[in-house]
C-alpha cells in the first residue's frame, strides 16, 4: 500500500542541490520518483525563490540557506531533506509555519568526523606539518624535539554528544585520558569523566576538541579570555561550527606560542562553492592544519546520509511518518487496509480536532484511525477514512479553520 500515492510519483518534482550523493538520486528513482533534478552547487536566495515554485521536495546540504522568503515562494513544497548533520541553514520557524517537514541525518557521519579529529591530533602533536613542509622543500628534518605520543595525554571534549562520544572511544583506544564538559548530564563511555566547568577542562587538557552546535550561546565560545586559560602548549581542534571560535583571538594565541597548534575545518565565513577564494587569519601559520569543511566528507558517510535522509523522506511521502522531523510533530501510524490516508497540518489552536471530528460525524464519515500530535506552533493529524468517501473527507478538511496544508496520501 505504501508504494501507491494519490499523486503520481512521476509528477512529484524533486530538486537536489550541492551535489548530493548519487545514492540518494538512485534510491528515489528506484522507488518510482523519476522527476529528480540534481545541481552541483548551492543557489542564492533569489535563484532559489525562482527555482522552488513547483518543487515538492528539496534536498540540500550546509551551504543552501532556506529563508522565510524562499519558503513563502515554495507553494508546493512538502518536505526538505538536509543531507548533513545540522539544520541551522533552514529557518525552522518559517518552515513550521508553512507546514514544511524538515529532516536531517544527525548520526550518519559521526565516525568520519571522529576519525579525522584523532588523525589531526596525531599530525599536530607529532609536528608532522613542519616536517612535511620541510621535506617538500628538500630539507631533512629528522628530530624528536617537540614531538609527542597521544598515549598518556588528556583530551578535553567540549560537548559529549554523538561525535564527542565517538572521539572519546577512539581516544581511549590510543591510551588517552578522556575528559569532557557538556551542559547536559551525559553518561560517560569507558573511563571518560566530566568536568564541572569549561575553564577547568581547557586548563587541564593537552588537546581540546569542540563538538557543539551553533547557537547564540556557543558563538565565540572559544574567545580570547578563555584561550588565555588553555594549558600552555595545548592544541585546539574545531570540527564543529565556525562561529564557535574567535578566529582572530585563536591566531593571536598560536602566534605567541601559548597554543602549540590547531586544526580547523569550519570557519565563520566559508566560500559558496569549490574554487572560490578563501581567506582566514590562520593562513600561513605553520602549526595550523586547515581543511575546507570536510569533517564528514567521506564516501561512506555520504552514502549513509543519502540512505538515512531518503528513507525518512520516503516514509513521509508514502506513509505520512514524520519521526525525526524538526518542524512537524513526529507521528508513525501503520497503514490500515481498506482505508485512504489524509494528512492535515494546522495552526495549534484549541478546537481544531473537535472541528475535524464534527465535520466527519455530520457527514457520516467513519474514521478508522486517527492520530494528533502538536508542537508550540502547529498540529499534525493523520486520518485513515473509508476509501469510498475519502474525496468528500478531503474537501471538508480543506475548509477547516486554521488549516495550513491538507494532502491525500493514498
């Protein structure tokens, strides 16, 4: 039943931006969605406003900003798939108001990032960058001075979520002491232990790795005042978000020798596409490893992300399942034989469900199954009604006050 939708699959317009994995395109076409357009780069707001008018499903990564203006122009948009970890590039409040379901893949590239963090730590603590540069210049620099092992060192993790805990496991396997700081209470893995304050963590750690989201509270979390409290000769690794670190202050503490090195993969400002000019105060510093936001960019991670987000989108398009959504409340109602399913998204005000049920009752429409879930702004109702009268039910639901979107699923 889940493969039959009331709206023909070949009429559903799908737009993938930012060179989303071919695995996702393949999965959609295998499932009957033939009208898939894939573009290599991101689009500006004005370009997207023009392009999105007839799009039912949009797939993006981290460079495409979904603004309220874009969402207002997206008159047919049902869902956005963020083929990445974060959703901060989407205005979630506007998406919620417009009844657009937003999914992402919060766990699919955790291993890729965690491995690169440990690899960067090895490169920096062994002074590999200096030796590599010297070798390329024809200079033989075989010495042990200033090079250390990871074993026995303390790594401090700022944030102990999906990626931070993975780094914890890998670091302990190298013989490191793992300490972490998180605003929420987290169960430690292995022999990891938490500190009560960020200041204590950075003052006692040889390597500090950041694993926090981009919020108002985390902007410039690593600032000049905090950098002054870092352990002398420590290393900072940022594979989290660019706004978390004051880059100018970091450059200063690297240049004056207070920090012995840094690995930075994310920046407050990043180019829109490959080949664009990139500029940072950290450029030219021999003890800094710079990478172009590739923490989760492995072949394995992109395949995993493609499969994860595609699966969530299929479940929504074909069954109305919204588990994992950041906007529409999560519902998972199994299909019922002999019924048609209707999805109703409305403003979350008192009396909407009562209005729906009264309309159905007054018109002698039997509801075989019904589920309602709300968040602060909207409510999401899934109804399974007798197939013979589903068209009547659909028309009635469109007239319910406070309705945002109604869709006959099958």
